[in-house]
């Protein structure tokens, strides 16, 4: 099954019609996985080995507007990208799924308020906002489930960035991935805070795409990963339903640590930690020993995301320099 087969299955006779609106506009929040997606059973369609669970980051994300243009062009945070830049190429390869070559060109204007490729899920909100903007431009009126499947074709984690709140991405069984989509968990948790600890803004040396593939192929600890995810997903669902913050934090931190352990077992080993990452982890553990309810998670980059409750906001901000706090349910 090819990406284009999935696109025609979803859009049917709506594919290749002309845009209905002058401009397509949309916003998508980025998301942080509390139970990670690490490993694909199908690389073409970004079908995962396991389900995963995330929280969307409200006003941290990407706003996109797309309009018909005489040439293909990407403007990222007010800068025109050259057509051969990696970002532009990856984006138009995705756009190509929805158009006949040389029949129509687009100008895509993206305003993103998160560091691109520093392990802060910029591709997640990027592809999610682009598919939502195309949906607006063409007036396809796709459901969130369909948008999630199409966003996944750009980047796996983008399937979780269609809606705000807690989201579960169902692993699915089918070869065409029609049952591998994300769904909102109907539960708000207004006291929950996420602290973005940006320790380094450099672009990552190895993409999550490449890293997860190497982990699957050579990681001696990878076989233990799906069972760990099954346990953590059930604990996280329980923590969310019962407002059990300790359980949420503990499970999220342990899940991230285990994902990184599978990467350390790959050859050549992969580590996204910098010295400052380890120093910050030690600090979290020390504060926790002293009684603070504080946990972290880490993705494919050196930056940590802190998890805590609103009652500890002032103390956390005092302790961590440059932490940017997001309240996902504000
Ligand atoms: C560590 O979604 O970026 O952030 O599907 O290849 O585009 P591709 O990978 P991507 O991987 C995200 C990995 C992660 C964990 C997660 O977000 O679940």
C-alpha cells in the first residue's frame, strides 16, 4: 500500500478538484508523548509498532496559510526558504500526494513558535497544520479521524496533533492503516502544567525516523518495548481518569527513560543527552527526593519537558532558568 492509495481512499472523487477557497488557514498545536511512539511496522505509511498517548501543547504550535501561487514556495517564520532546503523538499513531497504534478503550485506560509528540529515535535504540528489548511482550502470537510490518518503520512507524531488535550493514537492492525488514527481522550486537567526546558537549540544530529529504525534493527532491548508500552498506556489512562498526578508523572518519566534505553542498546548507540540534560535530570530527582511532585519526559533531543501541577508553578519557575510553562487546558 502506497501513501497515494491512502489519500485516494480517503478523498475519493474530491481528489484533484480545484480549491474552493482563496486561502486555506489552520492552526495545530504540537504534542508531547507521555507514552512514546518508537518504531514503525510500516515505514511508507508511518504505521507504529505500538499505540501511544500524548498531550497537546495549546498555543505552542504552527499556524499555516496556503494559497495558489505561480511557483512552489515556503515561508517559514517570515523567511523565504530556498526550494532545495530539506524542510521545503519534505513539505512539497507531502503536498505532491494531493495534486497532479505541474498542475498547481502553492505558497505555504508557516508561523511556528517552537524551535524546529530540536526534539520539540515541530514536524508534528507542521504536518497537522498543513493538512488542516489543505482541508480548508479545498473544503474537503474531513473528519478528525481522516485528518489524523493523512497527517500521519507526513510524520507519525503529526497524527496526534489534530486536536487539543490528551490524545491516544491507536496502533491499528490493518495493512492500509485505516484503523491507525488518533482520538481525543475526553478529560480536562486544568491544574496540569508542562515546562519546556530548552537546554540546546541546535538541530538534532540524527532524525527520530533514522534513530527508531536503527533501534528496531539493532537494539537488543527493543523486544521488551511493546510490553512496556502496553503497561504504561493502561497506567496513563488510569492516571488521567482518576486525576492521579504521581501516577501520570512516574509512568511518563519511566516510559521516556525506557525508550532512551532501547536506543542506547542499538549499534552504533544513540544518545540524545547532552551534559546539561543529565544535570537537569539529577536536579529533578533531587527536588523530588525533597518532596516536590516533579517529573520529566524527553524526546529525540536533549531538551526536557517537566510535568508538574499549578500549585508548584512558582517554585518550579524559580528553580529552572529559562523554563517556558504551558498550560494545556487553559
Ligand atoms: C521521540 O513522529 O518525528 O517524539 O514518523 O518518522 O516522522 P516520523 O517520526 P516522529 O517521531 C516522534 C518520536 C518521539 C516520540 C513521540 O512523539 O511519540
